[in-house]
C-alpha cells in the first residue's frame, strides 16, 4: 500500500480533464469577441473536446490494458498539457477547435485509465474510500467549472482557462510516475483499431451533420453527405464488433432491455441537463449584461442542488431501484427544462432559477446511479465494457445536444431575424447587431430561441425517462441474458468512470 499518493495523482488529472468540459462555457462570449468566431465555431469549441473524449474512450481503455495503464495515463496527461498550451496560444477559431480536439484525445487516455489504476492499488475498505473521494472530486469539477472559468476570464483573460492546466499537468505527471504502479489487462488482449476508427467516424460525422444543418439546412448536400458517412460508419462498427475477438462493445449486451434502458438514460443525461447551458451563458453576457463571473454564479442553483442531492442520496437512497433514480431524475431534469421556457425580451437570469434547481435535483439523482446501474445489468466479466459504454454515451450525448441546441436556437431566431444575423446573435455577436436591429428585437429573438431549445431538450429527456422506466425492470447480474464472452477485464470495483 502506498498511502494516498496514487489517489492524489489520479484525482488531479480527473479534476482537470472534467473541469475542461464546463470551464469554457462562460468564456464563450469573450472568445467570440477576441477571435471573431461564428456560431459553429463556438459549438465546436465545446464539442471538439467532448466528441474526441467520447469517440476514443473505449479504444483508449483497450489500449491501456495492452500498453500499460500508467504509461497511457501519463502520455494522455502530456498530450492534454500540450493541447492546453496550444488552446491558450490559438490565433483563431480553427486552431482553437483543433487544439480542443487534441485535448479530448489526451482526456480519453486519462479517463479510461483512472479507475483501473485505483483498482490496482487499493483494496477492500480503502478502495471504497478512494472511489468515494474520486467521485466527489469528479462531481466538484463539473460544479465549479463555470465559476472558475468566469474568474479566469474576467481576470487574466479567457486564455488562462487553458494555461492553468500546465502546472497541474506537470504535478500530475510527476506524482503519477513516482507513486502509481504500472498495471496491465489480461495477457493476449488486442486493441480493436477498426472498431475504434469506425465509432469515431460515426460520432464525428453525426455531430458535424447536425452543426452543418444549423448553418446550411437539413437538406443541404454537406448535411446529407455527413449523415450518410455517419450511417456507413455505424454499419461498419456493427460488423466489426460482431467479428472482433476482443470487441469494444459486445453487441449481445444490447439484447438486455435493462442495459439498453440505462444506455438511453446515459445518452440523454448530460445533453438534456447541460446542452443548452453554453447558449444561456451567451445570452446572459451579451444581452443581459452579466460579467463572466456573474454568468458562472448564475448556474450555482443548479450545481448546488446537484451536490446536496448527490450527498443525501448516497445516504438515504442506497438500494433504491435504478429505474426510479435514473428515470425519476430525468423527469426532474426535463421538468426543469420546461420551467425555463418562460423567457421573453424582458426576462432576467432569475427567471431561470426554479428550472435550474429542478435540473440540479435531477442531476444529483442520476449522476451517482447511472454507472452502477449499467454494471448491475451485466456479468462481472463485462463490467469494464459496460462502464466505458455508459461514459461514452454521456459524452456523446453532450456533444450532440450542444450541436442540436445551437441548430434549434438559430432556426427559431430566423423567424425574426435574417439567417446571417441569427447566427451572429447566437454566436455572441449581439454588439455588432445593435446598430441594425432594435435591442428589443434581439432580446426577443434570443429568448425565443432559448425557449425552443429548452423545449426540445425537455421532450428528449422525457422520452429517455420513459424508456428507462419501461426497460430497466430488473438489473441483476445473474439474470437471463447472453453468456459471458472474453472482454477487457478490469480490477474489481474499477470498471466505470463516473463523471
């Protein structure tokens, strides 16, 4: 036993990589002014990171089992640090988006190895304590991201939300190399490279198609071609996984209704809860006059409610059926989205508070339960695969929701504004439009777009909640279903990255 050094090293990296999912949200308006970005640029600043993380998470876990988990974790942290430097130095939106995607590559290597490393070091009660600390750090990173982003953006500038990663990365690499022992998966494992590539093309093609739909329309050639490429990549992924000796995802898991229900809940969760948040931040700062810090603090009702419920739920809801915690939590999140569809040209951010609280309550129920529910639907041999699939679904759902919300937002704005003006407004360019359009018109257009986007996400969350309530009837490892197949074994209790 090496004390708490390995836990400290792993938590440093986890905090940093999960912080970067949300830290950019309140910096988007400043980025737009500084780099003269478009709406699609801002979407990709958020999505480039989440999409690379989602697309490579399963493949990174397989590679770590073969190459060594500590080795890949350190390499991923180094890539993350270099990418953070490139983000901070980016002269324009293109280099920034590329660097954000590179950040996601490093983050995938870090997140995929986090819990296997902890599981290889800690045993019994210490493992439970270590995983509890790791879970708290994970939740804290998501909660404080907008506030930290606001402080750095309003202080030294938005580029420092990336520069701050450099000293943390150096400390994490040094500590990991010094105190975390190396570990591998079972002998004879191979990396499913074709499956990794096919899934990455599917995820990227789908997200790109939705973003292009917002720019060019759903029937545009670029949109249709992107959807076609994504469909072909999905077909290729299915064919590869059916024949792979060590698949990224054993497709027989999809015969289990409970697993499908949990996966649907995970796909919807992050997107429904947080997919509209970047545009709410843009609205508050460019039209309601909030500062970056104020924009971050305005989200505290959501994060505070989430933390309180997660802590209380761990004590009082232990053993509660997953269909109720996940399905009920998604219904609360959806209700929170519906409650926020009350904005008009005269609304302030306080109109969002009741809805944000409901979203936070639902998030506090779903987040701690979704990974454990996935593990309960499969045999222990496939726990690592199930946990990786759930976390992939969460990040992919977030990336898609940001893209869909932006498309819905700008489409609704075009009922009031010309196409180019709508995209400029949604991309944080309200100041450039004030000489052309009345302030009231801009306010009305943006709030109408937010209302529509929140309505769509609320409906999506409701559908996902119904699927969870219907499908997740039983969640038993010993229940009926396909027999175990060789999978990437992980140490006991280390299967599923959480948040």
